[in-house]
């Protein structure tokens, strides 16, 4: 587990438990590692300049 992580293991477990997940499931460590990889990518989204963007705008991907 990363020391510089924005999400500590204890916080992850607390959120997981509040969400109804079984914190004793052996897959929790894998899920935590997955989130550790995703969280830095979300910083890019946070830094987007959305000035003037309509908050009601929705993206609908093309249907096949």
C-alpha cells in the first residue's frame, strides 16, 4: 500500500463497509490496489477548466 496515497487503507475499508462490501473478502486488497491506480487519473478530471460548460450537458456514446 502506497504511503503517499490520497486514500488510506483504513479509510478505504470504512467506505467499503459503509457501502455494504465485505471488508474481510480477500479481493479487497486487489480492489484497493486498483483504486490506487485510478485515483491519480481522476486528478486530471478535477483540473479540467469547465468554465462556461452547461452542467446539464450529457454525453451519450454512439449506439451500435
